[in-house]
C-alpha cells in the first residue's frame, strides 16, 4: 500500500503543479502589472525535481518557462527590454537547475537502491530469513536493527540439524555498525561449521571463541577495537524414543520456556563469560542438561528486547507479555511481540533487537505424542 500511494503521488504531482502554474499565470495576466505573483512560481519545477521523474520534471519546467515568458513579454508593458530578458533568463535558469537537481536525485536513488540490494544479499548470506526450519523444529521471530536504514547489525542466530542433534544459537555482538557485523560473521560461520562436526556444545563454543580471538587479533592490527559476543547454545537430541537437551550460555541473557500455558524464565547454564573473554574465566565452559517436552515452546532473544525502554524509562516486560500470549500460534506471537515492542518504545530502539519463537513442527509433535501413547 505505501508503494501504491507513492506511485499515485508521483502521477498526480506534476498535473497539480502544471495546473497551479497555469492558474497563477492567468491570475497574473488579469490583475495588471502591479501584482507580479508569477515570480514565486519557481518553486513548482523545484518541487517536481524532488518528487517526480525526469520527464515529468521536464514537462513542469517547460510549462513554467512558457508561462513566465508569456507574462514577461505581454503582461508587463512598462518593463524595459533588458528587464524582460533578465526575467526570461531567470526562468530558464530555474528550469535548468531543476532538471539538474532531478537528475542528481535520481542517480542517488539508484545508488541507494543498489546499496540496499547489496545489503539484502549480505543479510541473506549472514543470516537466514525468518522463519527458520531445521529438522523437526521451526523458528519464527524478527530481527530489527537499531541503526536507521540498516538491514544487518550485531545480532546473530542460527538453527541447524546436525548428526549430533538439532543445534540452535542466538548471539549479540558488542557494539554496532560494521565492526560488530564483522565479528558476528566470524562467530556465526564458526558455529555453522563446528556444529556439524563437534561432539559437544563445549567444543562448539570453543571453536566459536577461537574464531573471534583471531578476528580480534586482526582488528587490533588494523587499529580497531576488540569485540566480545554473548551467545546461548541449545542442543536437542532424540535417543531411545526420549528427547534430551543441553544448553550452554556464554554470558547471554536467559531464555523463556512456555510449557502448558505457563512462562518460565530459564537460567540454565548461566555464569559463563562471553565469547572473546573466556580466557579470563580460568576454566572450561560447561553445558547443562535439560528435559524438553514435545509441546514445549522456547523463546530466545537478545537484550535489545529485554532492555528496551518505554517513554517512562521502564524496561520492556517480556515475561509478562508472553504470559498473556500463550494461546497464540508462533507466527502470530512473533508478529504481536514485534508490534508491541515497537509500540512500547515508540519505534526508538537503542540496540538491535532479535526474538525467536521455537517449537517442534506440528507433525513432529503429533508423531512424538503418538509414540509416547503407544509405549
């Protein structure tokens, strides 16, 4: 709908401008030389240059020059020839400047469109589009960059079906902008690789940390700052008809478990240092065993959600909001959460915000329940 309104505006704008020029020209021609209001018509081609295509701007500019020329030649009898020449030359100058302004604007819009296309390609290469699907699990959610006009930022996420079970990750890179994106790409790429081959979550986290340490070393050599990354890793395996899981937190905020309509904040595996700071802990990271039910939902997010502030300075009450939406399906829950977060903050997010609503696919859940009933 916004695109349709923009197209409609661009069609009607030149017609309205031409009508305004003709109306003012007729009014100027009928009121005598004392009231020379057509001198203000220069705004018409300038406005067209900012809103219309080149051809429509050219049309408005031609009508403007013709009308001003007619007025200067035939409706101002007391003007000297030199004054008429100056008036006509000024109108032509405004028209030429409008066309140059329009051409420059169109070139910048084309450049911006190409830049957005590249950004979209980078985003698709860095982060898969939501919703995600991996094995028997689907993840709905949203990712909003805090930087205006940016498509990617410092939040990362992934879900992969591996020989070692389903593995999920959500992370938050320190800082914003291109340095944060670079660190996020390194960590995300290492997770995708390590998750396929490493037996334990601890080994996956270690590979991710090593990748970030190498990235930080290169950044320091180039005069940039080091970065750390908070991350939460989840693993779900099926063994002997039962589901087993593990969770490992690298300094990330808790996740939320939705079970039988109740929302619980889970701090499983909490206490680990962020990636990039693991050497300060003096010991290896350890994952924690969890016991998921087939119909459980898990909500993962970054602190851009939980630390978002409203107009009164209060933090966004995520757990309270989730408790009121447990009857919603995951796609609707994700849309509702995003709309409510934007309403709560007035659209003024201070940090990248990501939320994932994860559940087993309905078919997988029914199959699991049928097997449990048969057993």
